C-alpha cells in the first residue's frame, strides 16, 4: 500500500526535496503559504493542497520544512491542524532547523492525536537538495523512522540515526551549523592575518584545504570568503544568527556557556547592524576585515 | 657535487626528519643540545657535530628545528655561529614555528654573512615526520628554495611555495595552527552541547567527520576529544599557547584583533592554571566540559 | 481625594516598598501569590486583596513588582485582570526589571482599557527598599508620572524621569544592571591577578574604592568579592543571568553586539553549571578564580 | 641634610611632578631625552643634567617617569647608568607603569650597586599631577619607602603602601588601569544600547554617575564618551593598549586567563587599525558604536 505523503513548506530547500519524492514515484500532496511554488510542482505530479491540513491524509506522513520554530508552532496549532488530520498512525517528519525543546514539546502534543513525531533536519545547500545529496539526521520512534526510511533515501545520500529520543537530531543539526560558522570565523581571522602580513589568502586557503582541511566545508567556504562575493546568499546572515541563537538557547537551558558561539552571535549582530541581513553568512569575514582596518566593505 | 648538510635540533620532529634525509642518501652533520639523540643517528650514517657551528660547512645548508624564537635567536647569535660558518653561498632553512618578524630580522642578519634564509615550517605530527608525509611551506629567495627542493622532498609529501618574502611561510604556519586550535574549540563546545542534551558525542563526531568535516584535522582530533585521553601529548598544551601567542603578536604588530585567537589563548591559560601543561592541546575541551559542570576532570 | 492604591508582588523588594507606602499614610490593597506576606502587611494597615484583580479599584493605581516578564504577562492577561479592573483613568506602575519590549506591548494592551502604563524600575538592594532609599527611573505618559510622583517619593530617595516613551526606564535599568555586573567581572579579574602576583586583594580594593572608584557599587561589591561569602544572596545568580539576558535580547532586537554582556552571560551560565544558582551574583568571581587555578571553591 | 634628588623623564606627567618637588623646596637635577623640557624647569630652580647619569648623585634619590619597560631598561643599562652613579645608599623610585617582572629584574640588578628600587606608579591625569593630587602606590624596601615619603607627599594627595615586595605596586597599577578600561567598555556598550533603544545616553550617564557610580572614573569618563570628543587625548589609545598588554602578560606569566582584558585588547587593536592611535582611549566606544551600525565615525 503506497504511503499518503504531504509536504508543507516549499522554500529553496523544501521544493527540490518534494520534487525528489515525486521523482522517486511517491505521490505527494504539497502545500505552501504562497501558492505559486506549489503550482510549479503540480506539473511534476504533485497534488496541490488548499490548506496545510489538507496536505495530510489519515494515517499518512507529512513532511514540514519551514523557516523557524514559530512557523512550525503555528502550523501545528492551527484549527484544524495537519496533525489532527494525520491522526492515529500518522507521522510528522520535521525537517526544519529548530530547537530540540520545540521538538520535544510538539512530540508530546502529537502523541495526543496518535501521531509520531520524527525530527529529521538536513545538512546541505539547495544544490545538494536538488541532487538528492543531502545528509539527513533522524531521531524519534524507531518504527516511524523505519517507515520513512525509503522516503528519506529519495531525498538524501545518507541518513544518520540518532535514536529514539525526539530532539536529538535537532541537537546534532545545531552542533553542525555551529561548527560550520566557527570554521568561517576561523578562516576569516586567519585569512585577514595572512593578508595583513603579506601572505596571499587564496594561496593559504588552497594549501590548507588541500591538506589538513581537505573537506567540503573548508573547500567551499574558503572560496566564498576569499572571493568576497556574498550576494546572492547561499545561506542568509539572518538564518545564521537564528541557528547560533538556537544553539545558545539550548546551551543556556542545559546550563553551559559556549563562548565561541557567543562570539559568533556578536559577529552576526554586527553584520546585521551594518546592513548585511541578506548577505551570505560567510560575510561575517567582512566584519573581521573591517576591524582590521581593511576597507573591503567599500568594494560592495 | 653533493650538498653539505647540517641539521640542528633533534626533537620528536627534527630527529625523524634528519633520518629521512639520511635515508634519501644525503650526508648530514647533526647537532642536538643533548647529545644522545645525535648518537642514535650516527648508526644511520650521520656525522655528529660537536657544536652547532660545527654542523655547518662553508657554502652548505643547515636546517634548524628548535623549540621557539629565543632558541633560534641564541643559536644564530652564538660566537661563532653556524651562520658565520655557512658563510657566502650558504642557506639556513628554518623549520621551526616562529614569528614572521623573527625570520625577517634573522634574514637581515644572515645577509651580512652572505647566507640566504628560508623559512620552511612544516605541518604534521611526529608520525607524519617519520613517514616523510609532512606538508612543508617555504618562503625566501627563489634560488635558495630551488636548491633545497630535493631535500624538502625527502622529508615531506609536498612543498608549498609562498614566494620570495621571508616570513610568509611562518605566517601560513601560524594561520594553520590557529585554525586547528579553533577547530578543537568548536568541537569541544559542540560535543559538550551534545552530551548535555542527550546526543552521543561519538555518534555526532562520526556523522560530521564522515561528511561536512571529512578531513584529517577533524577526524583525528575528534577522536582525541571524544576519547578524553590527553596523555601522552601529541602536541603539548604549552606549545599550543606558544603558537597562538605568536599569532596574536603577529596580529598585534599588524594592528588587528583576533577575538577567536584571544578566546583560545584564554583556554590555554586556564588549562595551564589547572595543571595541564603537558596534556595534549586538545585537552582544552576539558575546560569546556568543566565550565559546563561536567566533572570529567575527576577521571584523570 | 486619596488615591486607591494596589500593590501586587510582595517579595523581598515589593514588601518593604508597600510598607513604605503605608507608612507614608497611603491606603494600600496588597496581593501576593502566596498569602502569608500579605497578612504580615495587614497589621500595618494594608487591605489584603484576595486576587490580583481585587487589588485594583476603578481609576486607581496598581504597582506590580514581580519576578520576570512572564509573571507580569500572566498577571495582565488573567481573566479578569487587574488592568480591566483599573479601567479608564487607571495607572499601572510596573516596577519589575523586564524587557522594554514587554512594556511597550503591555502599554498597548492597557490603552484598550483606558489604563496608562508607566515603567518605573528601581535601583537598590532590599535594605535600600526598607529605608526608602531606592533610586527610581520612570517613563510613560507625563500626566501619569506626575500623578504617581508622591507615591514614588514615599519609596525612594529620588526619581529620575526618562520621558514619555514607555520602556525607556526599562532600558536604563538594564544598562545599569549590566554595568554593575561588568564591574563585578572587572574586579574579579583584577583581584585574582593581584592575588596570583603577590598583591593583597583587600588592600587593592581599599585603595581603589577610596579613590578612583569611590562609589557604592565598587565599595559594596568589592567587599563581597574579597570576602568570598556568597550566601545568602543579596541578588541571586539566576537573576543576574535573567537581567543580562534581557540586555542581550534588547541589544539583539535593535541589532547590536554587546561582547562584554556576552562574556557575563557565559560567566553566569558557568556558575549555574557549577551549582551556584542561589549564590549572590558576585560569585562569578569564583569562576574567575577557578580558571586561574585557585581552589577557592573548596572553601564552601 | 637635604636629599640629592634627580628626576628623569619630563613628559606630561613627569614635568609637573618634578615641578612640584621644586615647589616644595627640594633641589632637583632634571634630565629629559629632548632637552627643551628640562630648560623650562631651570627657571624654576632645577639643575639641568646633561646625561641621565648626571642626574644622579652618590647616595641620592632618582625618580624615573618614562614611557615603557624598554625605555627604563635602556636607562638602567646605559654605560654609565644613573644606577651606578647613585651607588651604595641610593634609591631609584620608578614611577612608570611597567610590568612587575621588569621591576623585580631591575631591583635585582640595582642590588649589585647597593641601590634600593621602589616601584611607585601613580594614578591621575596630567591635571592631577599639576595639582599634586596624584594617588601614589609604593612597594619596595620599607626603609627606602620611609625615606622617600616626604617627596611622594609633595607630588600626590596620598601614598598607599603595598609592602616590601618590589613589583607589587606595579601590579596594583595594572589592576587599576584594567578596571578603568573595563569601565569604559561597559559604558560604551551601555550607552550604545541606550541610544539604539530610545534612551538618552547623557541622561542615563547623569543618573548613574550621580548614584551607583558616583565616582571620578565614571563621572569623568562618561562625559568623554557621551561627548564624543576624543582629541586631544588625555591618555592615548596606544598607551591603553600597552597597559592592557602588560596586565595580560603578567596574567599569562602567572597562568591565568583574563577574558575581559582580552576583549579590551581586541578593542584597542581595532581602534588602532581604524587609525585612532592618538585618540583618547575612551574612543574604544566609537568601535562599539560602529559595530552597532551607528556611523559616528564619519563625524571625525
């Protein structure tokens, strides 16, 4: 029996992911707040739901990929909500980058409707989403994770299981994004130190990302930083702040300082203050350069 | 005509490097402050010099691999010094991790004796030195760099050229070590956040170092951090502080703040204060854990 | 015509403040969630209200002094709320340390009931409250501020006006508390530097607080820090974190980094992680000492 | 028997101090690297020494007030030096802000010539020096401190004794300057938070410096920060960096982190990078404002 699948949230990540589900032969009911995105998928076989609740079928599966905790809260709290429509035997797969605490709270609410909640945040930029090359982390009831496995496989290159406890995959996602932002800060400071001391940042980056740091994050992001081209954004500054804030809130709730995350938060805030809300988050390196007296900012 | 080669400083990096020169068929005069290390190399064909100056032959090449700027300054300022003994046509290849400013100053002094100075710091732990798998960065007069190329090739897997300006390779080395320490801090904070929120740090590390961060630094260091075994040290805490201090001094001299380097410096100092001078530098993650209320320290 | 006055929240600040209103001859209806505190004031002439709403009389004035934004939100959102009971011509004087944004939001809500909202946070510890020596900052509609002037005068030694814009006095309060916490951090680091270098912290403190820093904050707090006695708390660590968090949230909403506030937040979190939630907030100096290898912690 | 007094270093602090000694009736031999300053004092009764050594008389007392550790080292190491000229029974009173370690090292050297070393750094700006209103901290051999007491009394309003151990007063001075810089940072962040949230920084400053922070540092410096006039400098940015660097070096040598000092150091470096070397050190508040998106910088 084929699964009844809904997909809510067709942004630059959600749309290609839903498309990959369709391409893999799964029937998908799609919903987006602004409907044009949904229409585009119609030509590829999607059924366009008229409301979020309408994307859910009893006992089916709904994926959500929305901008933040509040958006997801509103979706789940709507009258009627897709969660109620899923009802007993349904699964909500939450792909968004949100706080673990939000997932735990929602999972509790879902249980009252007989719905399983799985947090399954993804790593990868829109290109990776299109190519079905995402890395997906999942936690939640094992039976539910088992059931959605083929669906995740249609959207990513690999799924990593993080156990039964809802919210654990969200923690992993926040750790990962924090580590990426940390790498950007480290490169920003290193490249500026190089530039101010006669070493070519591009040559430095090439050397390091071909050896010690020969991995996607350093290879891709060093190019963005050295190139100094921050628009259009692959991942917007404002989202970078959101994710580091989530890490800090999670740290705070569990009583621990994260001084490097605090530093990153301050960088993001300075970048917003300087009008770079829509720049790629690697543009925190501009702030490093400016505090070193380099007038890169003038160039854009 | 074979080169006359001297090698001064036979610590856990210098010794295997000198040995690799011998193994490649080069004659090497070796010198170490404590002579036992030198004797060991004698059986492998080295000539043991009785003084540092004695390691140098007129017009030859001398490698130095010593602990810090002061040690190198003392060597070069000795009466007589190996630099004077090298004399016109000689080359001093400085492998140590030191300040670019020290290299620039020494290069100036060397010039008075007709000696070329090349800074050629290396990336890699002792195992990599043994396996001749080091990555070597070199800057200085191009003719000199050309002449030492086969020698560097005997000690490393690849040499990266950073141009004519002495000290540039030193900058690169400081940038690299700063970036490594930054990665350790980022992992320390991320793994602690995971641990305090129910995610297994080992599983997190495995996921991230198999994907976004699939490179030597993250793969090797995450194991050390998660494993929590910091003795014996691969690279001692005190050396970590030294290197970050060099980066900060270089930044200061060129008028730029490096807030992440400042944070690292504070971590190293707290670690020294807690008695961890001889722990591996990845033990700054212990400080992260303790400030999160995790009593890992008790375990060692 | 005498004012109808209500006072909600009789904690270690609210109780003495209400008592001072009574002592000045004002009739006061008091309410506290746990009623024993209210009863104590009954003997001094207070009328004990049975609900928060019951503390308000039509067109009267209600003071609130509660623990945080959420507590105030709940009070104002109750069915029925004291705000509705105040109705047209009523004034709500909000004494709590809360976010300016909360005040702005509440003022908007109050307006629908014809109630004026004045934020009037206070500086001073419980002893100052008892002695009617508080410093009170007030902002809000000028007519309302004029009307409550004699009431504030009964509770404090001086009232500072910060204009018509609701929330401005809250900003001032957050700035002040941030500056106090900053002074504590500065003293903590300075005194530890002194101790580790042979200078007596008490003598240092005496010198500085008799000259450059001859003011209440430094004089009182240096004694607490040097004395190392952090229980019972004059102002609890958890409240320190709350206030710095409010400053940081306000900064974030207005797009600015506050790196010193970030540092303080990390100190408070480390202190909570180490089990010092109920210590006086000056105990962040213990964290300074521990990171310097001084085992002061053992003393308690 | 009147003392033979020498005074070396007639900058904007040393000159008025020497003048106060003369005004109090003490004979003073003065020396300055550039001689015009010395000549000015001649008309007030000073004997102008032709060399630093010439300022010293056997068994007499020499005050030094120079820019930094290196300058003092050079003076003391000159051939011949004023220290040798002082000889047995002489006292060197070192007024400069230098590292405690430098004082300890010099005291050791002085002992070989029978000269006592007293470190006696001062608090106060040039105006206070002119008015003989400095606060002076002294440590060193008690007999020597006793002997110089009337001389210090001629230059300051009060002398604070910090015991026998040379360098202790230097520690106190570094602690004090660090605390001042910390107060500037705290005010900078608080005033900017106020400005971005509708509170008038001048009103905020007036309120706080009339109450909680009613002391010279906050009263004087808040005016400078709010006024935004940073030239001419009362105390130059470059000197601020020097002093915080000394504190950090002293902390490092005694193995302790000072994260607030690290933050200050980064502020000073950013300020130098932005071309503010000769601004008053309170201009670090400009950097706070700029990172908050306030374009104050354009105004100067």
